[in-house]
C-alpha cells in the first residue's frame, strides 16, 4: 500500500514572522531630506521547515526475535512496526504488548503441528505432519502454546491468512476488559475498512480431539475426523477426548474475517473444531464476519459472554455432533444482511451420533427493524434441523419483520426444540415448518404450556439491546436445571438492565451496536493505547 503524505505549506505574515519581508528603508522625511540608510544586511536564511510532531502511534524500534521485521505501516491512528509471524510456530512463544507494534500473519500460521487423532505415546509417537512442520523439534503432545498478552493487535496482511491451532497444541489469548486482544485485517489498520467491510482475512481456528460426526475420513464407529472448512491444505480435527483443552481465549475481538475460499468453504471469526470442555472461551466479539460469527463443529465446547455483530451468515452455527452450552449471548445483524441468528444442524448425516445438542441461556438476538427481512437461505431468525436437539432458555428474539423459527423435519428422529422463558417479536407468520414438519407443529414445539414462552411479545429494548420494561417483566427460568455450566439467573435476555455492563470496555462500536465510551472505539479504527 502506498502512503500518501500531505505537503506542509508555510506562509509568510508580517504580523507573525519578524524580518520576513523586504529590508526596512525609511521613506523621505517631511523636510525633504533623504535619509541614507546603511547597506542592508543579507536577508536571513529561512529557517528549515519544522518536522511535524508525530500524532497517534509511533512505531516500535524493531521486532522481537520471534517475528521478522516487515517495516512500518501508517494509518489514521499512527504508524506501526509490523512484525511477521512465522508460518509454523514450532515452539511456545509469547506475543508481548509493545507500544507501536502489531504482529502480522502473512498467510496461514500454524500453532504447532497436527498431533493426530489420539495423543502420542511411546508406542505411537508424534504423528508425521502433512504440512511440512519441523516435527523433529516437537516430541511431546501439547508441545506448543501461543501466548498473547493483553492489548496485542494481530493483523492479517493477506486475504487468505488465518490462525490454525492444531491438535496437541494450545492458544492462551487472554486479554482484559480494558485491554482486549484484537485480531483484524491490514485494511483495518490502514483505515480503509468501513462499517460494511467483511471477509478481509480468514479467522481463528481451534482444532481438537473431541468427537465429531459427518466424517471426511474414517467413520463414527472407527476414527471419525473432519477437514477444516475452507482450508486447502490438511487441517484435521476429531478424536475421542470430550475434555480436550485447546487453551483459552478471553476478552478477544475478531474483526472483518470470514474469507471465502470456494462454494460453501468459508472461515468465520472463530471456528471451534472438536474442542472439549477443557477449552475456555469467554468475552469473545465477532464483528462483520462474511460467514458466521462463530461456528462449532463437533466437540463439547462451552462459551460465556459472546457478542456477534454484523455476521453475513449466521450469528451462531453449531453442527456435526457438537454438545455445546452458551450463556450471555448478544447477536445483532446488519440492516437487510445476514442469514439466521441461529443455525443448528448435523450437516446432512441424520443418522450419525452424537446428535448435535445446543443449550443457549440469556441471549438477545436482533435482526434490524428497518429491513423487510434479514434472512436468506434459512428463512427465519432461528433454523433448527437435522440430527439436532436445541434448548433455549431466558431468551429474546426481536425480528419484527421476519419469521422467528423454522424447523425442518428429516431422518428417523427429527430435530427437537425445547424453549423456556423465551419471548419473541416476529412478523405475522412467526413459524415455518419444512420437511416433515408443519408450521403448526413448530408452533406447538415452542408454545408448550407452563414454560413462560411468548410469540406475541412487544419488544421495549433500550439502547438497541438493553432490557426495557416489557423484558424486565418477563418470567425467567433457572438455566442451571439444564446444565451445571450455567449461572442461575432471574431475568430473560443477555443484558438485564442499564447497570448490567458485561460487554463494556472490551468491545468496539458500530452503527449496529454502540457499546458506549471507554472501549476500543469504533470498529473501523484501532485503539492507540
């Protein structure tokens, strides 16, 4: 990218700059006597044009030894030293927070090498990689951990760049409420990303050894593995370890991700693949993903405090045998864009087990009121289909111009839905039934007596996503009865009231959702601290 610098024009003002005009020569006196002045001294040499005082970020002096120096890049917030990460991180490293420095992914960056379906043992040592990793230096499982300090910014300097945390390795990306970690694109740094930009790089992918279905190699009865969606080179996941630990991601923003590599082969902001209950995910924000806000293939992941803004496909997509719990989820789509807020399915293999199982508690799911509809292929705000079982608890669906729920019946045991204390603002149709389900059946699945559900709710959300009077008056259900992972809550929705500010500080702002002052500012720019 070319940097275009402005020209500083310095003018001359007799009132501002002494000695700037011609030499002082007295005019003839009133008595007609001419006064001869001494010869003028040579005009003073013009002072050199001062160098403008830098504003915003100034570049770090160099890169740490773990990264290569790619020079500097200037954007609206200042000039940054760009430090390229290696294509394969073959030993545990820490990305330190250094003022004026961003780390860059010039392409796919692998954290360690794929350790295979099962953990290596003395009898079956570390698997030979298929992507050219230096396996000679990787002799133990969980051999590489990528640690990222609070406040670090990681940019993708190529459209097909993405971070792949392979089986047997970990990520420790733990920010804070005031210093979140930001994954974003080079365009975001340059200031050319807008509130409608998307798909400027790949995303973050965590691969693990928990069970999956819809195998691309093996069978569910033998050794079921899948290939990462959108990855042209091998990036496999799957195994038999429900407690698999891929590390921790907390207080993280992932912006402008979801690069499309081909038909139905996209990456999204965060992809969890066969990760287990040992993995910690909380305070995760997805902004303007060109695919899903997040998608989970198989495994047993849990997540709390999730924000998805502007996803161009689904805000939350769970499939291929995932057994997942999510609490405190705020999902907001752009006007007239995006597909479903939820898509829960099995990807077509209805007989595979385990069945996809999702429980979501305390969520607020919003499709903008000014659009005629915000869904395309999925046809409703929530799509539940295939070999899946979904439980919704203490939820708000606000999609006044769209249908709220579509269910597709297929297979010997079609998808199921159980809702407790869910209030919905829908269009007149409300429910869609396809496959073996009718709309009346879907309405019946939702409107079970005694469960405090309403499909005729009038939303009074304030500030776009904070509970108003009607939401505060809704009767809640204790989510802990469904999963010990959940906190007990006495309200519906993700944001209880104006004092409930779990989203504050670590998020960024956009026309879709203003999370207030004191955070990282607009999503279109980078923080300067």
